[in-house]
């Protein structure tokens, strides 16, 4: 059961289609598993539809309408499936494999990472998968910008509480934490960062120039 949800403003931006692709992915993954937030987005979508209906009508020329119909008619019909194919998750489509089988790179201590920013061409933010081994601790750090995170597997705990699978959290430069993976499996998260993290530990802070 998800306990940490996107704020209403984030859901409004998602409904309006104003979020960047990686941020929208984080919210979509959360929505897939959270009935409460799905209901909120459905309400926002309905409200948006009502507002659109109240806008001044824009006339569409007959030639443009015929052109649209022609494109639809010329599109090839999908071939019927002989049998139902197994469902592939959004994330697996993006990554091409299960998250546990990816080429993880050890970063520091119990933390491994995989930068997937290249999966989102043209995006300014860094998009990374992070894995914290079961029972492991991440170095104490804060953020130089905004970090949006969704838990894909396992759970982690910090001073804000426990974040389980599909929980959603946004952290800023006002937040300093030291996540610990809780439970019997590795904790894997997907994060979108507007700027690199800033290590704050007595010794690890000397590594900041190498992760900037």
C-alpha cells in the first residue's frame, strides 16, 4: 500500500501534460499502483474536459478534416493476435530488461547506480536508477536542486519515514538524509535530478568534486 503520494500540484501538471517525460514516468508508475491518486487524476481530467468545452470553438476547415480522415484510413490495421501476449511493464519496455538484471555500477559503499538519462533525449535533468543493498546505508547527503524519486522495489527509511514500493517523494536542498534499505530485498529507486547530490558526511564530502 502506497503511503507517500505526489502533491496535488504535481498531479495537476501531469493531467495537463505539462511535465517532462521522466517526471511524468515517475507519476505514471505511481498511478498504476495507487487507486487514490488515479481517482484524483480522473477528476482533474474531467475538470479539464469541462473547461475545454467552455472555450471558444475553433473552426476546422473541410480540407483539414478530410486530410485527418485520410491518414486514419491509410494507417495499417493491427494484425490480430493468436494468443494473448504477456504484459510487459512500462519500465521494462524502457530498459529492455528486468531492473535486477541491469548492468549496475557500484558508486559508493552499498549504493549502485545506472544513469538512464540517454533514454530521454533532449531532457535537461539527470535520470538515474539507484540500488541500495538490503540492510545497506547510503551516504548522508543533501541536494543541490530538486530530486523526484519513486521506489520501484523494496523499501528505504530516513528521518521522514519509511518509503515502500511505489511511494513517491520530492526532496530539495532543504532536505538532508541518510537512507537505509529496510526489508529482505534490495531497494531500487528511479530518480530525476535537476542537479547532483551533495555529500555531507565528514569524509564523503571530499568526494563532491568527483560527482558534480
